[in-house]
């Protein structure tokens, strides 16, 4: 090959590129090498971690003066002499084991291994509270159990049945309890021959059998409504009174306070307390005491009020007029707003439990169904069910399942998407519908016609699948004691000062565990077991080198530890769920099952500045003493609980404290471990 200047230049350029690549590769590789950390061999975990659920967790000293948990050359957390697992201590759940574990939980975010200090300076893997194991001591004991079989259900189509037991009549109105078991229907209305008279009928088996209720009389009934449990019924008649029942229709009372009027429609809150009724050519009337007294609502004047519906709490009402508007109220009928299009023959309106989702029917020969999702402010014409002379509509409690019936010969139509699409129920045939009602879940329906009552229920098939036996080393009640030291969004890490920070997760029982009070230090060779003003242990694991039962380590309790008392609920001496229990204010609130509660009698209230009002001891003091509000003094700063409306906040009476700006983290509001944190569970 002939050597030219061009060849020499190309060779030199190529060599320079190779040198640059090597140089930059060293630059990029070096930081990665710098991030690798060597385990702090012959270092030990000391101090205290904190859990809002179980309080302090101690990393304290053992009999030989070393600490309970050391980190060996591989990063594994072991006992003081490196021969076995290490332990931390909680006064509420006992020993917490690091190392020597097995049967790790299946997790996508926590590695299935013992606790280990990795090259990034984080502690990963698992620790375990031995109280969560089957034998209670992390001894490896297991038991075999068979989980209950898995029961699955498959929902089929509605099955329509003609209910012949009540006879063929002019079923003007029908209503249902929320579970669809209790039904009530009235005979009445008007046809070309004039008013139609009849009785009230009730059913307690979803319409299979019916009972004629004669105590309310043979009248021209117009409408009936029910409380959610089916015990409170209210029915209205034409040119008569409002009648109420509190025993599912067995007996009835005429409520004369609202007068003898041409009552048209009635609706009820779910508890049967709030009622609203319409008259034909007069006013709207409301009641807040189950019909004992009534208020005439005159703000909308007289009108041909045809139908009315209510939210479950009775505050939101929707009323329709024949050939005019649908009006809505959000204050139980005190004031009203116009919302619907003008003109349709509004004959029926129904509401979901919130009062926001509404459905209305137009009785014109070519009328449509309309729905609203904002409490009647706006309406959507639903054309998918076609144009018919609609007679009645109903809604499930969530407003997703709707049903409608056609008058004068037509099908029942159902919607499962809040009225967007509809399906004709041809199995029941062509009916002359008068009324329709639904259970709260929309799976049970009842229809009143110019003939028989029809009922339908969703067919449900059940499949039972047996489960295979499982071998477990966890407690039979489900708590397993596992503590995840790293996961999605949390970890325990070491900083340059050998202090730990971050959180571990110990399930709902142990909650979040804050490691910011734990350090990695040299061995404390002076540590010995003691017995005075020190932390005491119990039932030390065999071979752990820990202080024996009844002895104490050389590590004293943290200064604030003694301000807490603890309560652990359980059976056979095993703790189930432990809480940090602030002492309840003496004679003011009592402690039971993890709750401070108000007294039942005045004698349980303190005599100094407290009065007994409506079953509670009320703090009526206007001047708080220092002892009332002082929380703690750490030698440099004094922290106080909040004063609300000049009332004294006493230890144990408040779930939160006000953090002092400048000395505490003011972004949160609970005082714990000399800083403000947000606890997962309520503090008593």
C-alpha cells in the first residue's frame, strides 16, 4: 500500500478518536465505582426506630457488651458475634428478627432475602416480628390449613313472572324496599268510566304472594312510596287524605293535617322521615316527621303537579308538571329551579340516591325518555328505546340501571348504562303498564299493569371451588410479622454520618417504621445487663447473647418513652394490634378497646372546670395552667399543645398537636419523636 499524507492523517485521526473514547469511558465509569459502598464491618446498629402503631423499637446492648445487630463483611445483618441472627426489641410485639429467616413473602418490590446492607448504602430484604409467627418465637414452626372454598357467581338475564296471587286489577302505583323483598301496590286511578277504587296490597317475598290490606279502606289510590327497609309506607288518594303505615302496611293512619285534597304523587327519603306530595291543581306539600305534620310549599304556586321523586336523604326533590317543566329543589322543597324542556307530558320521574341522576318519561304518543346527570339542570333525550307513550320509570340507587314501561300496550325496557342504550324485555309480552319499581341494586323489578303484577329477578348461578391445603408459619389470624425494608417509594438508607433514615413497612399491624433514630456505630464494649432505669427484655431467644428474662440492658429508654402507655388487644396473651395510648383525661374520658370515650353520667366528669352536657364532659375553663398544656421539655425548648377557643388541651384529649414554628416541622401537625409527622393511625 502506498503511504500518502491522506493516509497518515486518517490514521492519526482514528487514533485520537480511540484515545478520547478511552478517556471518556473512564470519566463515566468512575462515578459508578465511587457509588459502590463497602459494608461497615464491625459496626453495629444502635438507637431507636419509631412506629406510630407499636412505639419505640430498640437496637440495644447484649450480655457481651456488643449491640444486638451487626453488619458482617458481606453486608448481612447478624448478632453481635456474627454467628447468628440479630434482634431488635419492642415492648409491644417483642423480638424483631434480622437474619436467619425463610419463607419470605412473594413481592415484586422487596427482594426475597434476609436483611442486607447493599453496595448503595441501603438496607434491603426482610425482617420479622416473631410475634407474627405460628410459634411466636421465629422458631420455624408451621401448621397446615385449608382456605375456605372460593364462591363465584355468574349473573344471568332477568326472568319475568306473572304474579297471579294479587289478581287482575288496575295497579296504579307500586313501590319496593331497597332489597326488593317487600313490595306494596295500590289499586286506583281513573279511566273512561271515572275513578277506580280498590285496596292496598303488600308482599314480603318479592311478589310471589300478596296480602290485601283493608284497614286503609277501599279508595281511589293514586300513589304509594316506601322507606328503604319497607316498614314505613305512605299512600295518597284522590279527594281524600294521606295515609301512613309504620308496620309494612298492616295498619294505617289517616294524616288529616295536610287536608282532604286531590293528591297525585308521593315520595319518601330512605328512612321514611322526609316526605313530599303533589296535588293536581294545588300546591306541593312536604313533611319532616313521617307525615305527622305538613308544610304547604307556595313558592311555585298552584299547578297540575303530576309526579315527584326524592334523593335518599330527602333534600333533593324533582317534580314534573303535565305539559310544562320538571322543577328541582335542593332544600327539601323550600325553593325550586326550572330545568327541563317545556312541553312534554311529564308523567313519571325517578332519581338515584344522590338526586343527581334523574330519569323522566313523556306520555305523548311519540314521547321519549329523558335523563339528567346534574340534578335536572340539563337533560338528554334518549332515542334508542324509541318513541312511545311512556307511563312509568324507575332507577337503581346508583343511577346506572334504569327501567321503563309503556302505556296502552308495549314492552318493558331496561338500561344498564344510565339510559344510553335500552333493551326491550319481550319475554313478558306486550303490557299496558301503569307503574314500575326497582330494588336499590336494580336486580329486582316489579311492574303494575292494567291486569296483573309482573316481577323479575336477575338469575344468579353459583360455583364453589375448593382450595388446596397451605403450609404456613404465620399466625392463624393472618398477621405474619413481616417487615419490608425497601419497596416502591420507600427504603432504609445510610448517610455519610453513618445515620440511617427512611421508612420500612410492617403491614397494617406495625405500620410505617421510621429509622431516623438508628445509627451505625462502633461496638459499645461497656454494655452489660443491668436492672435499674434501663430497658427490660423478656424471653430472650436461645443463643442470642441477649439479657435474660427480667434483666435490662445498658441502654436507657428515650426521654419521652415514659410518657406513653400501651394497649394490645388479643387472646391467649398474644398481641393483635398495639396502639400508642395517651392516658385518657382522668374521669373525663375512659379507655376501652383502643378508644377514649365520653362518660355516661355526670359523676365521671372532673369537678374542676368541667360540666356534663348532652352526654359529654365539656371543658369550660377559660384559663389554662402550665401543667394543662405542657407536653415536654427537652432541655432547650418547651413544646406546648394547642389551645382551641380558649379551651385547655389536656394530655390524651386531642389526636393532634400544633407544631411550634422554628423548632418543629410546621408542615405537619402531630408531635412524635421530637418532630412533626403524620401518623397512619389515630393517636389516643
